[in-house]
C-alpha cells in the first residue's frame, strides 16, 4: 500500500510539472525541418475560446411581479335599513348599471303606516300653529305659547320627513355607474347594517394589484411602464404604475403596487391572476454576456483577443448587470471579446478561437 502511494505521488508531481512546462515554457515548438532545423519557433495556443462582438444598444432591467385584478374603485351597495326582508331583486352579476338605477326593494309596509300617522300629526300641528299665530297677532295668546306651537310643528315636520326618507330607502339603487361583479341579495333574505347587497366596479375600470418585496419596492416609481400578462390572454397589456403603497406588511415584508390599465369595453374579471414585468431601469451602452465579465482586486475587466490570437486585459466600468448581460461604459466597437473561460486566462496568453461570433 505504501509503495502504491509513493507511485501515485510521483505521478502527480510529474503531471503538474508537465502542465507547468506546457503553460509557461512549452509554448514554442520547432518549425518543420526537425530538431536543429533553421525554421523559427511558433507559439501554440494555451486554450480554445469562443469570442463575441459587443453590441451598442439599450438594455432594460425588468422586475417581475405577480398579482390579481381588482376594481380601481370598489363600490359597495349597503342598505341603510337593517333587518328588513328583501322583496325583489332587479339586477344581477355582469350587469352594467347606471347611477340611481333600481337594484332591489325591501319591505317597508310598516313605514307607510307610520307615514300616514305622522302626516295627520303634521297637519294637526300645522293648523294649531296657524291659529296660534292669528291669536298672537291680536295679542290674545302669549309669545311663549306661539313658540310652543311652532316647536311642535317643526318636530312633526322632521318626523314626517324622516319617515319619508326611510320609505325611499326601501328602494336600493346604484350609487355609481359600473359593472356588478358580486351579488349577495336574495329574495326573502334579510338586510344587514354592514352587509353589502351588491359590489360594483365603478365605470368598469379594473387594475392590477401586485405584492412587491420590500427589497425591490425602492426601485419602483409611479409612471413606470409595465407589461401585464393576464391569464387566458395571448398578448400582454401595456400599463403603468399608478401608486405604490407607503407601507410594508409586517408579516410578508411586501408592499402593494397598483398598475393602471387602459379602459376597455370588456374589462378583465376581478380576481384574475396576472403577472407584470416592470421596466425599473433602462440604459444605453456596450453589451456583453455576463460570462464575459471578470473581476479581481483591480476591478472589472474583459479579455480582448487580437488578430494574432493574443489576449489582452481590458478594464471596464459596469453600468448595469442583469442575469444574462452586462452593460459597460467603454466602447468595445470592433473588438473580439472572450465569451467564457476568462478565469483561466492570463495577459498575453495565445488562444485558439473555436467559434467566432464577432464577425
């Protein structure tokens, strides 16, 4: 076993020495004519690389977010009379309604009875006030008596008006123009003080609401363009960020972003899943693949290959870096840039070009 280890160590030493010789001192071989011939030495390639040509163009850095469609303005139809039976329903989900349009009616028979009684009371106090006013003009009653009759008249009038208003509220009408997307009203059901009978998308306008991680939210601004892909649609819809919530959720560490969409005669259904690509940044410059960029203690650089196959280190200033590309400030016009394997190269190495995408 010990003898085997000795052989293995010796073989490793020989192999390392061979690589070093080939890398640093074996880069030249005799020309044709054999050893001792008159031909000059020719340098051999240390590595085979592929090269590309940088492109001068505009690069965007999109942020992908997911969310759902919600009403831009959600209108709730809440009855102002609670614990009353619903007698009829005149609208349904999917209906376009106008402001003031009748949606449902609720029971108000007792209110009609009250109105008749209050109407009689109002007419009685009105007559009493008229007589007291006549007597006061002849100074047959005191001014205090007249004020009492006037107060009774005002109270009866207020009670009658309130009863009439309650009777009007038995008619449930649309508070705004829009599209009904939810209905809970059912004939025979009871109204609740905080329960909506209908939900309306005001003017049929929907928009996307997305949850964005707080680490990315600072890169977004209102007005930024967004391409919204909606489930079931083949082409994305172009929209813009309308608002960014000034609050981060304490549990999910996200903030919500509203993306405005153009008005449409056929709005997307509320709750539809969607994905948006928001253009957070856009710069002009020379673009190379991310694999071309190298970095060390001296900074960022790329390898340039000259016409003789020799590589040269070229320092660059990175303007933007995405998952696939790097945008640099320096001009790379007409240069052949090593696409990969840059970490294995050194300045002045000779390389062979396996694939030339720079032409």
